[in-house]
C-alpha cells in the first residue's frame, strides 16, 4: 500500500478499529511506568538557599561577612548599583571554584569528595539584574539536601571575603525544605501512556501497510487505477447450501 493513498480518514479508521489494543498498550505502559516510579526508582530531592552580595557600597558589613545596613547620610546611586550587579557575576564564579567544595567536604568529615559535591550543586544568579545568587543541592535524602545547602551558605561569606575582603555577603534565605525532583510520577506515567499508545498504533499501521490482501471493491479501487466492471459475491460465507451448487 502506498503511503500517498492513505488518507486521514483511513488513519482514524485504523485507530478506531483497533482502539482496544491501543488503549491496552497505553495502560500497560502507564502501569509499568507508575510501578517504576513508586517502587524501583531512587528518589532525588533538591533544596535551595540564596545569598545577596554587594561590593560594600550598597550594604555595609557588620563584621565577618554579615550584613548590616546603610548608615545615616549614606545614599545610593546608579554607579554603586551597577558595580554591585557586575560584582555578583564575579562572586558566582568564586562560588563555583573547587576551594569552597573542598571546605564543604571537610565540614562533612569527608563523606563526599569535593568533585562529588560540586556535581550535586548548582550555583547561579537568579537573573542578570539581581544581586541574589541561588545555591541548590540535590541528594537522594531529603534532609541531606537541606544540610548541604545550609552548610554551604555558612561557608560562603568567609570564602568570598578571602578573595574580596570589602565584599558584603549575607544569606537571605536558608533551606528549610527539599522538593522531590525525580521521579515525577504523574508526568512520567502520562508520557509512558502516550508512548505506549503511539508504539501500538505504529505497529498496527505497519501491519496494515504490509497486508496485500484485497478486502473489497473499495480496497481494489484504492490500490489499482483500473475500472471495476463487476463484483463476484463470496458465497462461502452464506449459510444456505444452495449457494454452493
């Protein structure tokens, strides 16, 4: 059968004719995906905290990297703000260096190597026009993800100040919860159902295309550009014996 001769109506007709097979395949795939997510997959959690950094012109430090406030008479200007925004990029780079992850490894008594901890972490600015930097850690244990973030936040001010002594760094939010990021049971189950149905339909369609049996007059007209002069009835399907004579 030529693909060019297959219309949208034919595709729908094939789907409706084998709808139970397609639905069954979707259900099997969905159940399999659900069981994998709930009973086999190892869950992964993510916790997030954030810090705010400036070059010291916007927020004065209260000592040892903690944040204070503007003194009376202090004022803000665009130059200070832009300088701090640019400085946030530098701090992000500093927080992605190996040194702080080595310190974190020591704080955790060597439970993980610094390279492993680095692979667990995501350190990035919230956006290009903000002073906030978000720090996220993933782990297979919810409480451990929270601990990693908060321990890192405790090390960040001192580590940054070893590179830029005049910087002002403060933790604006600590991690108090961790969200499950894998597996997303609902999404994976729905996707598996769609894929299962698509695969079943594809197999049915290929079988349909490979079938060269002429099923009737309309089927003959679709396959061959030859006028039909007549149609011989199939008497073998008749119940009365007189049709066999």
